[in-house]
DNA sequence: CATCAAATTTTACAAATGTTAAAAAATGAA
DNA sequence: TTCATTTTTTAACATTTGTAAAATTTGATG
């Protein structure tokens, strides 16, 4: 549970932080019930928050930091997701259906997160209509984002995808190694270098 | 609303059909409430069920038939989804957030569908905890499927993706033109022909 | 500042995929 | 069946992207 005094925050400060994350302002009436169930956690750069092959029982809200989800293919790592401030972080397939996940998630900066277990969340969902609908909307918005990325992969060239990326997530470009961005865009690092050279 | 006598079905027959679709057996207690709100619709092959640029107010459950979602890119159509018996059919971004959708959905065979409007569904979600959680789980399972397709696009070769496709959806291969399958796999029809020739 | 290690870019060549056009095969209506 | 149309495959060539290795740049540290 959150220990407010430990972090020197008032409840109001915390509430403002949490509201920014994942449309939590939508559940105004239930917000305080929700907040007290969160656990604040901090990890250093390089920490592997979620490990492939395990069943993940927690979802995280990112207050500060950047994370990448990746999976191991042969001797390479394939990065397929970045998350930063105000994003939620979880292994979809592991968290939703309690199966071992295929992905790992690494923190790329020292990070501050709020954590809630699946057991607690399921209990909320089964007893609070407002939160159940908030959870549904949260997943709906993740689904739209994932589908849009999927489609753009299908009909845009590597150069177009890179330009989209620097327009939509310029901060990530500054904070993440280019080899991860190349992997995220589905191209080799050499191709990414060529695209960057052409743009210059 | 469903008019049972029109279609010569008993309620029990209809319930069995509906249960097969989209894990609706999960909402045993609310199932009959849900079923009476469905409207059965039938359309011929070639019908455009959902048109890009419109706000879509309905979701469909496919009882019989095949559909493809596509978008127009320059003078080409990009197919990015197939649905058949037991799948749900909707424009994610249009239905979930009431925006004009970017995709069209065409029926590739004469089809039988059950339809429910977003207004009715939202009303159910806001008044029935069991249905709200069923809706959340439905979206969660769509999200897992979409993410898996996204990732496989990123690290599998065109040949691997084709083999995955014929293993996981052999029936679709028999029922859909190869040009649509090539588009779905993100490759040209020429490349698909080459892959098929190599396998033979 | 000098040095080392890691990250990124560049080069050279190979492999995969795309484009266009044409040929072949399959489909479906009369 | 025949014929016309559509779909699929093949061929030839162009372009994109990948791999491996070398060169360069960047960043951290003494």
C-alpha cells in the first residue's frame, strides 16, 4: 500500500499525479478507493521489470521513466513497445489470461511506477461497475493504438514510419538508443542509419 | 429486435448459436437479457457492411460468412483483418470512440450476422456489472490477438507468416482470394505466388 | 585532456521483395 | 462445352533491405 509520508507527498499531490495517468479522472467517484490500493515502486535503469516465461500478476502505471517490451528471437532482441510517463505497463497476454508471457520489459531510465496486483484489480472489477467500465475503456484505447501501429506497419515504408515516430514520440527518440528504435520500427539498424542520413 | 418466428428458430436454438460466439456463455445469468437485444441481419456477398469515413454505431456477431476489413491507400486496398463464424465485427476506432473510421468492411460471402447498437450496449454496460466485465474480457482477447499479429509481422519472414496463416486459418485460405491474403500478410501478390511455388 | 568502450554510421555485397507486363490457369455464365 | 472474364503465376528487371565488417562518433572515466 502507499505510504504517503515516506515519499513526502500529500494525498492531493498524489491524486493529481494519478489522474494524469490513463484517464483515471474518468472514475472520479471511485478514484480514492483505487489510489489507496496502489503501491509506489522505484527501480534503476536496466532493471528487468517483467521477465518472459513468467506469469505476471501486476500492472504498472508509469509516473517517471521509459520502458521497452521485447522478446528474444534467436540471438536477437525484438523491441515492440515503448512506454513512458502516463502509460500503463503490463504483459497483455500474461496479465489478461494468466499465462506465461512471451515478452520481457526493461526500464531504460531510473523509474517511478505505481503497481497494482491482478487479484486486487479483479476484485475491484467484480464489485465496482464504474471501475469495470473504466478498465474496459482502458483496454479499448490500448486496442486502438495497437491496431493503428499494426496497420501503419503494413502500408507505410520504413522512412514513413520513422518520420511518424519522430513526430509522434519525439521525446522517446532523445531518450532511447537507436538500435531499439530500429527494432521497434521493424528494420535493421543499418536501414535506420540510411534513412536518417537521407533526411539530413 | 429478434423476431424468432420469422426465422423458424426456437429460443433454445438461437441461444446455442449465440453462446458459440465470443464467449457469450460467460454471461450465463445475463444471456437472455442480451439475446433479445440482438437484431439478425443478412447480406449478400460483396455487401459493404462498414464504410470508411462514417461513424459506426453497431457491432456484429458473425453467425455465417466471411468478412475482410481494409483501407484505401492511394489506388490500392490494404486488407488487415479477416473474420468468420464466431468472430465479432466492428470498427475499433469508430465504435469505441465514436470517430469516423478509417476502414471499410466487406462481406466476402453471403452472410448472417447479429447486430447490436452501441447505444444499447453502452446502456447494458452501465447497468450490468457482469456484462461490463464480459465486454472488458472480449476487448482484452481482441487486444492479445492484435498484438500477436503485430509482433509476428515484426520478426517473421513472409514465408513464415504464410505458413502460420495456413496452419491457423486453413478455412480462410479456401474461401478468400489470394490477392486479399497477400495484402493481409503485408506482401505483394507476386511474392505470395513465389512462396506458394517454393512450398510445392 | 586522453583513453577506452559502447553506440552509430558507412561501405560493399547478398538476399528478399516490389513493379510491370505478359502468360497461364481457373472460374463462371451462357 | 465454349467463351469471356477474372485470378493466379511467371518472367525480367529495379529497388529496398539485410549482413558483416570497418570507420567514426559519443560518452564516461581517470
